[in-house]
């Protein structure tokens, strides 16, 4: 396994160095597309059989943005052998139920799937260069950042979409491109002080210092800001402003300063509420390198009146001590009187390279991860991640019980609902984000 990972790193390094110098259309591009079309009509076990035959004795190379994919891959490869993981020992063992479910299993199967996570947003470069090269190595990817996926990968035809026959999600919101999961970043604040955060404008007021992971290091954060100019979220911010009971002087100054841009950018007049919120947020947020340290800071008893916009599931890592506890934080949107959006939602997408050397296996692995609870379990074990296939999700509504209410996840449908008393998350739309990014990225960078 280690040798395969080293080999893939070498391959990626080679792609980065010389891939842009070589251009050769893959002679089997159409066959990959046709295989995907056929795969979409096959039942799970028939598809897995084709993957078993295609991969046996070989190694498929893949890449992505989530380390948990490695666990899902291990589950999948052992599933093809008829094995299931023993949760107590962590070992894979022959399993009669799995073998009955997949009668084509082969205990001697020796295929492998190598997976790495490129750093510094290099994943798009690696994919592009591999596709343009004369020797294709990469087969599939789990990838985030809808803006770049749309403009660099989908519009160019570099990545192809596969929707499993067993998938029962919402095709409009999660099928094109196919999302493995939606993840939420939510407003969380330390409740040991006196400041109340009952309106989304509280996170950008003159006394605010909301912690936020740098959009430059994680572009989904910038996509969130782009999405705020969408009419749906413009109205949420306008309504929150109208109901805001704090000092509006500073906000009104921001509104006046951005009003001219609504015309310049071709937006409606009401978009000034979104532009003003973005301007104040960028001006006053405290940039952090990662969400983990934000969660660690907010949960300290001493972090009075501090707030952050961070991945919800980070609360799972809190070590309960006298000084640090999830008792010390409140999820803003969980308050009955909260007004505005509760955070934003981005997605992990599953895609197949148009030059994939292992198209059947790519489809089969995607099927396994997105349509089975076992395949999704590496992500589904924690709150804050929601599989696009509803039946693959686990219930986390009582993870914290009465003692740690911040951990009681209200679930995907609650978070995306655009109504008072619900999450009203700002949801990433790849097409909209790609359309608006040219205008908005330059303006945001200049703030």
C-alpha cells in the first residue's frame, strides 16, 4: 500500500512537471462515456462484478480532497473479497451476509486502489495535465470547489458524471454533478459571555471578530461569498437587516459605500445588503489557517463573546475538560429567535476522468460510497455531513443529548430549509458560482 502511494506521488509530480507539454486526445474517450451510460443501468452487484474483473491484479490511481476516502476504498476492496470490517478489532473478516449480497466475491482478489490528497489546490492541475498527457494514470476523483469544478472540469469535458441506478437523491440539487455529501459550516459562538448572536448581522457588527478559515486556502469559503449575491440569499440578508435591533450606523455606512456596485455588477438594488455584509465580514473576520483551531478556541470557557464560522463536525473532536467543553458553545441557528442564514453548505463531488483507465471500477467505487451506508460510513459517522442518497445517512439528532445540545444535529432537511426557525444555509451552486466569480473575486480581493 505504501509503495503504491509513493508511486502515485511520483506520477503526480511527473504530471505537474511535464503534463502541460504533452497533448494527446485519449483514443478511448467515447468508450469511457459509453461505459458510464451502461453502468447507470446496471444493478450494484453486476457493476461490482465488472470492477472485480477489470481491477484484479492491477492498481487504479485516484485523488481527492478527503482523507476518509482511504477508509471507504479499504471497505470496498474487502467487500469484493467477501469481507466485512469487525468494528471491535478493526480487522476485515469473511462475512456470510456480504457474500450472499455479492455472490461474485473473490477471496483471492488482488486489485488495489491508490489514493492521495494534493495540496495547495493542485488537484485541478493534476487532473488537467493527466487528461492532456499521452499516458493516462488517474481514473476518478472526490473533489470540492463547485466554481472551479464547473469552469475547469465540467465545461471543458474533463470530468464525466455517473449516477448509480440505486441512487435515490435529488438530481437537481445533488445529481449534476453527483455529490457524495453536503457539509455545513455554521455560525457557532461562545456562550460564556454577555453578547448575544441572534441575527446574522451580529457577526459583522462593529464589535465582531468572527473567526473564519482563509478563503484563499479553502476556495469554498469564497464560493460562499459569491453565493450571497444570489437573489434568494439577498432577501434573507435584507430581511435580517430589517429585523436587526442593534446599532445600524456602521451597517448603513457600508450599505451606502457599496450601493454603486449593484449597477456596475448588474445586480438588483437589494444586492447592496449582500455586498455590505461581505464587505464588513472581510474587514472584521479573524482569518485562521484551519477550522480545528477555531473549534478548540471557541469551546474554551475563557473565550467569552467569541464566534466563528466553521465546519460543524469539528465539535466532535472537543476533549471535555473543566476549561474546554461543548457546553460552552451555541450553534446560532439552533436558537428559536435567530434571524438570517445559519452558515453555508459546500459539497464533495464524485467524478470520473474522461480518460479513466479503469472506468468500471470508478463507477463501482462511486456506487459503493454514495448508495450504501457502509460505503458512506467514514463520513456518516459524524454530524455535519449529509450523503446525497438519503438512506445512507445516520441519525445524529441526539449525539450530544441534554448535556451537549450543540452536537445534536438537526439534519440535512432542517439545515437547507429556507423558512424561519430553520437553518437557511447558503448552498453552493457550481453554475452560479462559476458565472459570478470573475466579477466578485476581484472585488473581494480588493476589500
